[in-house]
C-alpha cells in the first residue's frame, strides 16, 4: 500500500526541517499535492529524494545540480539502488574535479602566504581569470585585443 506523508512526517523521518522541505519544494526538488483541507501530502519516494538531497549537500553539490540529478529519476517511484549508484558515480567525478581545482588553488595560495602584494599582474589568486592582462597593460579591448 502506498502511503502519503504529511510534511511533519517527512521532517521527522528524514531529519530535515519543515522549512527546508518547503524550500526544496519551491526549488522543484520534491513535490507534493494538497488535500481538501489544503495540507501538503508527499509521496513515499520523498524520503529517498530528501536523502539524496542531504547527501549531495554534504558533498557540497549545489542545489541546482542536485535538481538536475533528481530530474533524471522517474517521478512515479522512489529512487532505487541503481539510480543512486548512477548519481553517486556522477557526483564522485564532480568531487574529483573540485578536489583538483582546490589543490591548484592551495598551491597558488602557498605562493601568496607571506607575500601580501595582492598584485593584479603577479598574484595568481588576485585576478586569475584576467587573460587580457597577459597581453600587456592598458585598455586592452580599446587597443584591439
Ligand atoms: S599576494 Fe602576492 S602573489 Fe599573491
């Protein structure tokens, strides 16, 4: 028998705050319907979805990416073990990318420790995306770069 749950039940069983569940709902991560008395009711698969959301957040995955992942799951059933395996493999790759980026930043920060110049020309962290600066000083776009 499929049993729907109130927001209080979902909160108690998932450990998420009621306000967090409402927020997830406004962001489209979970869904509910209303009773004749205008109370929210959630399908049973909501607990697994909330578990995936909480897990993703603990990994630092942005909510928008968690939503993208949840959008790939069937709406008519709870996420299965295979679904979670697929999502967790994708997130492992994202985590590896983030770790690699953080390691690069950490290495750059090592050069800055004890420096303090905050130079837009020399410091690798101050303005790392300033590709035009590599072409020289001055208004690079007005100069035709
Ligand atoms: S603060 Fe000087 S190189 Fe970053």
